[in-house]
C-alpha cells in the first residue's frame, strides 16, 4: 500500500470509518442470527472489512473478474439484492449518506465523503460484487 493510501486509511479510521464498519458488522450478525441470511452475513462481514480500509480497494461486479455470470450476478442475485435492501441496505446506505454529508461540509473531508458515497451505493446493491485491490491484475486484463 502506498503512503498516501496508508495515511488516508489511518485518517479514515480515526475520523469515523470505524462506526460504519461496526454498522456493517451488526448487519452481518443480524443476518447470521436468522440462519436464512447467512449468505448476506458473509458479504456484510467482507464489506465491513472493506469499510475499515476503503482507500486502495474497490467493489467491482464479479463478472468483471471472472468473465462469466454466476448465481449472484443473475436473476437470483437481483432477488437477493431486493431482500438485502429491505432488511439492511437502506439503513446502511442512509448511514453512509449522512456521514458523507458531514464530511463534505469540510474541504479536507471531500475524499472521505466520496468514499462514503461509494459505500452507500454498495450498501444498496451488494450481491454480485467483489472487493479487490485497485492494482489487481484481473482488473487490467478485463479492461481490455
């Protein structure tokens, strides 16, 4: 990880990134309690880790990495996203949106506001997405 990303991630943790990661973990625990929500629980924990260190990583469609669709990227994934939205997605997105507005008020906080907006979009529709490093070679290969 380059020094700028490290500094941004440390500032992110100090100034509020931890509380949204905790929200994702709470969503994961609530999904795990239902047993039926276990697939969403695993995703919530993965995104919680991404929420802790968002700079240097990105969420991309899994089809971009693999080159083909799977159960989470097709119609079943769309149904899963609707269920996720109803159970947890809207309140996680709202938390990220409110935090983004708070950060956007300051000029220094604009990179953090932008990261929260990206996480808010991910909170609404996470099924069929994967978290990868910005310099992942699979992204370069698939871009062509």
